[in-house]
């Protein structure tokens, strides 16, 4: 088998002359908090990015198959996004929502135009964790109820309320912030009790939400929160009907439904602009981050005018939320997605990649499951297809070998057993071929 080679690029990276990776690592170990972790046995240092590619300090190029954890939506340093950021940085970097500035309103109008139904009122914050915190506050204020239902294997952020709704039995935290939060069964057809072959799986998983409402709460809930495809949990897609049945149970108990679109939004899933649309549901509150800003600290909560009324009279103030620079960038991101047809590209190349990965699954028993939509694809690795014993060491080995060949990948799942592929939405057919060739080569090597 010939060694896969990256498609050519016309971009010439600037020669890096800064501190070495070893020096940067030593500085990080001395001065940064011990909770951060690194991928790869020999940590990688990235110093430049252009569209779907990144370069390390030695000038080696990689295809960024993880997109900065699903954050680079339209491409690293996309020229239009950079141009509006530069122009705004030179004009006025910061004002405050106490004064008028045209960018924030123009962006809110554009963002609202992309959301369906009554989802037209925007709040701007700086991160996905903050967005989910605000969404929970809105839900509790609006309903007057306290209990929240979230999912095991979910991830919603690293602040107190984000950790509380994150499936604590699965993710790293076992935090005391989760009072009033109940975790329902993850609708995870590959591992859960109701599999891909069960046509009623969506309803059955939703029944678990209903039983939590009945037996773990007073019968009244404030909210249900879920990602539309679980991201950190390993790109777990829910069976059809799951959100529809769950939303019915939640609304019958007086609650509102929150869709966390931090990883699934902005056309990445290909068939729809928002992940929840694939399940045919209409959330009451949507949270957005990551790809919304293509790498800048922009996040949002979008809800209905009625729900937003619940916080009227209670000041919403966020120093950097909706500042002129990030809102200019957010608007440019939406324009680029439209102009460059990136949702269609995600659909087309996502289907192509998934088919390629499925072919490899047929050849390699270590691949237990291939799933996901558009450019959000998961490859779950198992030591044994019958027992489904997770294969985290093999998953880590795939990451190492792919890196050597010039492809950066992510991993997820409870045991780190699922490879996550979520490149910038601007990848080309030649990039997709390269990705499939790399997977083929690394599975062969395993
Ligand atoms: C689905 C989801 N929600 C929320 C968050 C939290 O976002 P942030 O890290 O910007 O606070 C993340 C981060 O990975 C995420 O994947």
C-alpha cells in the first residue's frame, strides 16, 4: 500500500522562529494549571493554520481533522473572517451594550434569520458553557420549576452548571453542583439497551425521561437539555423519534426543551443547518458556540420572545458578549457558509467519508461502529465485536499513526474509544480521499 500523501496547497507558512516545543511544554508545566491535558505521546505544537490545514513549528503540514474540537467551521484564518476582524480591531474593539453599535444588532438579525419558528431573540456570551448556564437560568425563570433532565454521556461545559448537566457518571467530574439535575439513559443505539435494529428505540429511550419525571422529580421540570448529536461522548446519534417523544414528555411536565448546538450547528451535519432539525423538533432554547465564531470567543443563546420576557427586569449584562469584533466575525462566518456552499459540502463529503469508513469497517473487526452526519463522524473501536469491549489503546494508536501521516484526529467516548472526525467544512474531495487512505493505512498497521 502506498503512503497517503496530503493534497497540494498553495499556502506557504511563515518560517517559525519562536521557542521550541520542549521550551513551550516546560513553561506550560510550570505555569499552567494541572488540569489541562495534551494529545499525543510527543505533544504537537501548531503555529500556523490556513483553511483545512495547520503547520507545526518544524513546518510539517497536517489536515486538521478535528478542527480545534469542532470549532473551525469555515477554515483556519479564513480571509473574509480575518479581514472583518482586522478592520473592526482597527476601528473600535470594545464598547458595551450600554451604548449602541451597529454590529451586534445586524448580527443578531442575521443569526435569527437562520433559526426556525419563534426562535428570534439572541443573547450573546463568550463560551458554550456560559450559553448553557444562561439557558438553564432562562428555563428555570420561565417555568418556575427547578429540576432539569440531561443525558448520560453528554457534555455541556466546564463551569458549575455546565458540569452539573454533563453526564457526571461518564465525564470527568463528580461535582457537587448537580442538585436538581437528573441524567437519563443515553440514547446510544450501539451500546444502549435498544439497538439499531429496534424500530421503537427512540420511544423506548424517551420512556426513561418520562420515568425520571415521574419518579425523580415532583412531576414538574424546568428543562431538558441535550446535544443533537453527542460530541465529546463520541458523536452518538439518537434514534429517530427520540427528541420528539422526549420533548412531549418534558412539555407535559411544564418544562422547556434546550438544544445544545455547540458542535452540531451551522450546517456541519449537512442535511440541515441545525442538528435538531433532523429529528423534526422545535426547541424552545438553542445554545451556540465553537463553530459560530470560527475560533473567536463568541457564543449565543437564542430563544422565543416569550421566554426572554422571563428575564425582563433582571439585568442581563455580559462585558464582552456581543462585542463589535466577534459579532463582525460571526456575521462573516454566516456569509461564508452561504456563499461557499459549506453545508452542501459537508453533506456531500460527509456522505463520501462515511461510505469510505463503512468499507473499512467491513474489512477491520476492530471497527465496531461508524456513525454521524455530515462532517461529524465517529468511528468506535472495540476489541471484540460481540462483547463490544472498548479499545482505547488502539484508538490512541490510530491517532498517533494518523498524525505521522499528516492527519489530526480527535477521540471521545467514555473510555476514549471513539475516533472523532470533524474537519473544517471547506475540505475538498482530494482531502476526503486522503482521510480515507490514512484510515486504511492505520487500520492495516494495527
Ligand atoms: C456540546 C458542547 N456544549 C458546550 C460546550 C462548552 O463550550 P465551551 O468550551 O466553549 O465552554 C462544549 C465544549 O466542548 C460542547 O462540546
